[in-house]
C-alpha cells in the first residue's frame, strides 16, 4: 500500500520502517553491555551470571529466528512487524521495572525471542519491494540497522547509565517501537501467498530450543562444575541426542523450521560459516570491550560507551560505501577485505604492541567497525542471490540464525574463557589487574583469529550466481 506516493518515496518509507524496527531491537541486544557492571553491583552477581543478560537475549533470538519464514507466510510482514513491536515494547517495560535478577533475565529472553522474528524479515521485504538493480543500496541501508546499532547502542547506554540509571536503557527504544508500529501498518506489504497456511513445525521448534539450551548452558556447567561432572555429561548426552533428532526430523518433513538442504549449496554453506564468525566477533567484542575498559582501564560507563562512537560513524560510512561497491566488485572480495580489517584491529588490541590509550583504542575499534560495515551487506546480498525467490525467507532466516548463534556462543564461550584465564593468572601470582588485563588480551586475540580463519570460507563464495546475477564477475 503506497497511498499514492511516488515509487521512490514509498521505497524510502519501507526502508525507514524496516531499519527503525530492526535497529531498535539490535540496539537492545548490545546496549545492556555497558550497564552490566552497574547491574552486577546492584544485584551482587558475578560476571558469569551477568553474561546471561546478553546470552539469554541472543539464545532466545536464535531459537525464534527460524520462525520468521512461517510468520511471513501466515501473517505477512505488515502484521508480523506491528505485533512484534508491540510485544517488544511490553518486554522492554518489564525489564526496566524488574526488581530481581530472574525477572530481568526473563525480560531479556522475551526481548530476544521477539527480536528473532523481526530481523530476518527485513531482507525479505527488501527483495519484495526493490528491483535487482536497487538491492545493493537497499542492503546497505538495511545494514545500518543491523550493524550500526551495536556500535551506537553502547555509547547511548553509557550516557544513560551515568545520567540516570541502567533501567533507562530499557525505555530508550520505546518511542522508536511505537513509531514503527504505525509505519508498519501503513507501508509494509501484506501477506503475499494465497491458499491454505503452511503447517507449523512445532517439533522442530522444541528440538531447536533444547539444542540451544544444551549448547549454551553446557559450557557454563562444564566450567563451573567440571567437565566430568554429571550435570555436564547429562547436557552433553542430551545435546547430542537432540542434534541428531533435529537433523533427522528437519530433513524428513516438507516444511522444516531449519532448511538444512540449503547447505547442500557449498557457496551458501561457506557464507553461513562466515556469518557464524561474524556474529561471534561482533557480539563477543561488543560485550568484552565495555567490560575491559571499565574494569581494567577504569573508564566510567559514559566514556566506555563513547569509545565505540567513532567506530559507529566509520561503520556508517563503510556500509554506505559497500552498497555502492557491490555494483562494481564481487561480493566475496569485499567480505575478505572486511574480515581482514576486523582481524588486524583486534589482533593489535590483544597483542599489546600498541598503547591502549583512548585515542588509539578508538582508532583500532573504528578500523574493525569499517571491516564489519563492509562485510554485512556483501554477505547478505551474496548469500541470498544464491537461492530461489521462494526460498528467500528461509535462507534469510537461516543466515541470521547462524550469525546470531555465533553471537550467543561467542559471548558465552568468551566469558567462560576469560574467567578461566583470569583465575589461572591469579593462581600464577599475578595481581587482579594484571590477571584481568592478560585475560582480556588473549580473548581479543582469539576474536581476531576467528575472523582471520573466516577468510578461507569467504574465498569459497567466489564465482557463484550471486556475482553473475549482478554483473559483478564481468567487472571485478
């Protein structure tokens, strides 16, 4: 429904709606990070307990993300966006008013579950509304909501924590959500597919939830109780059984929650591997950096959030540039360039070869954010051009699922790895500050190495239909 608007204005309003909704939810995914020290003090909890504020959000998002294709077919983007934004607003209110840690984590899980329905649909809307020649720039605009938000979120959150309270971070996106409801109902497309509704894969959803639960809690239980403890072995056995059951079930049914057959396309499988590494690096680094600068460098919440602001501006510029460069260069080349930028920046941060002053850190983080900005629109466009139009929703959901799974695992594993390194350092005689500093440095090096290794699957994306469809192979 364009209400007599010109095609250009209508498309701009569609992009605005999608970016507003997606950006609001992605901001809430990372804005919590700068407030974690304040929340830890108020509720007297450890870093391992506090990480569930981030991991719970990402884990719930991973679980529901694959439902996006079913909701798009059953209700259409318009009703799905509007309903999800209303529920997300209610979950945000509950988080801001929570008076206990279980309630706060529950609100974060609810936010993540609702966010999982929205993020994949943005790409579907773009492919339905924009022509092939316009999708490169549209992807770059959409990337602002998906990738720029994690950089801006901590800066905004830090200011709110210093000026008001950590509770304010739950209220800041409410006006955006309310605006998004009205824009969604007015400008987003309705349900396109006619005929009987597709069956809902309830067993797949249950198996997926169990898989994510066993995966995320297994690492924490193994670290705290021992890798030979009955609780860990139980989760390990259950996790393996659930994984096998999930694969068998999803391969047998006609409308699976997770379309595993997409991975038969080796280039799509390669793009999914890059997406996993991307999620691990994006969310893992965004979680670790505020903790590092507040606990080791003793920045306040506002300054630690401000540290990421130059990177956010650099990312905005690089995303815009990537949209234009996709019309001239093969997608895999931009992906490789972006991965290398991020890898080098975090290897330098973790190596100790450079001074960790505010300015130097801000420059290195901005370098990494440029890499992220170059990667995300290239990865989305390169992967989705590999599938048929009827598979767009499932391919988008699968790609986002893999990226968010990488983020949830990254935050979880890096937190546990940091705790182990910190404890080991203190056992070796280092004081608290030195032990924490060395632990953070090694975690940053690991993040950099993950991105460096992701270059190999990125190389396997070259020469595919995504490039030929855009005329890139002739020009790159």
